[in-house]
């Protein structure tokens, strides 16, 4: 059964060997030379007692951009001088076949050492992407099993689950709903009809929809974030996900969910749709090859760029920032509990 938890504030295409990966990660002075933008510390944007999360999707490539993004994240956290409350992993955590299952060295090079506990000591909530199902037979089960390993920060107690976070005053501040968007209809839309490409079963899909409704109907913190791999709305290469638009979108709106966070499209986006309460954020620049998104009237930001997303959450507002591999803030907006938002000017 899915798990509800409380947290009281507390990647192989391209033939990259382990040695070459570690060399890229730790020894490239060019990658480490970051020009961190002081605007991200502008007065009023960060407050004592905020919850802080970094988020990345589509990162498990074991190619140089994954290491570049990781180094940028470490430098960024150093400059913030705040310990993140979690690292949100938005799926496609491993590209290519993982040999050795939970004993594979890729767990070290692609997660434990890549995003070290010295920077990210708290639980790292994970959702599954389509490559986590399709590239390694049983890859979804492998990732669920690794989460049981003592001492790991890899947090995935079920395919869908809930975590609650308290603010500095000990009161509930944020509810995080982590869901599995690998639905049979989503696979078909991606061209997987004739492939042996595992997904949730129809029975699991039905169970998850019931669970999502139950969670959204229940008592929640002032802020609710729903996190999955596939976008509901996107101007990226994969476009909108029809099934999620039909089934999840109305639930987000009816229950006043402030943010839907995902990956899948290999770009960075922020979308706002007229009349909708929810902001839609894509953070798919974690390390795999990029694809150019389109820009239209619902785009507040869309760019094919490597990077990550920073969420700073306080009682009265949430600040969402896209940061590139040079440590520069390339987009930011402030979200309010009532659904209003403001784009930050340069």
C-alpha cells in the first residue's frame, strides 16, 4: 500500500566508465568554475524558516552534463548556506541498462557520490520515469528495492506516496504527493504500443487515482506540491499528456494545488494556463540530451538548458527558481497560496 510519511523539517549511454565519470565530476576545473548570480539572494526572497528543495529530472545519463549540473547544485547550496530539506528526483533516474541491480556501481556514481550527503543529507524523494521502466528489465522494482537499503537517502517507499513537512514553528507547511505517471495510455502516446515496455497495470492505475483523490480530499498543509515524471501541460517535445490533462488536471484545480512539478521534456519550463490555480514547472535539464521547447501564450519561461530548480517555501509565499550550470538564475517566480503568481524581473 502507498505510504504517508512525515518529515519534521529536519545515471548508461555513451560508454562512460566509472573512472571517467569520477574524473569528470571531481577534477574538471572548467565545470567547477561557476559564476553564481547574486540576484538569487535578493532581499526578501529567502527567509529564516523557509523549506528548501532542489529538483532535477532526466538526470541519469552518466554523461558530462549530469556531472556539470551536480557541481552547480553543490556550489549553489554552498552559497545559499542553507541545508536543503530534500532533493526531489523527477524520474528517468537511470538511462541505459543497469547491470547488477541494487549492487550496481551506478548507485554510487549516479546518486550517492554525484549528489553527496554532505550537501543533501535529508531524504531525497524519487518518482519513476519511463526509462526507469523500459531500459532495465525490472528497473522499477530495482529502484523500489534500493530504497530499503539502510543509510541511503534514496526515498521511494511505494510507486506513489505522500510526505509532509513542518515549518520552523512546528506546524504543517507543505504536503508533497509523489505519483507514478507511467500509465498504459501514456506509453501508447509515446509510441510504445508494440514494444515490451512495462507500465502500471490498469488495476494499479485505478488504485492510484483513488489514492490521489483520497489524499487531496484529506487534511493537507497550506502548500501542496504534486510531483510526477510526465508533464500535465508542456510546450516541450512531448507536449501535453492527454491522460493527465483529463484525469489529474481537474483534481489539481478542484483542490487548489499550487504546483505540479515534473521532468520528461529535456528542458526547463514554467507554464501558466488562464483560469487555473496551479503553476506547471518542468525541470528536465538534469543531464540527458536537450530538446528545444516552443514558446506560446502559456509559456512564462521555456528554454533547452541544463540546470535544476530551487524551491523556497515559507508560510506566505513560494519562490521557484530555474538555475543553469553556470549557477545563474535564468527564471524565477513567486507563488502565493491563493494561486496568484508574480514573475521576478531581472
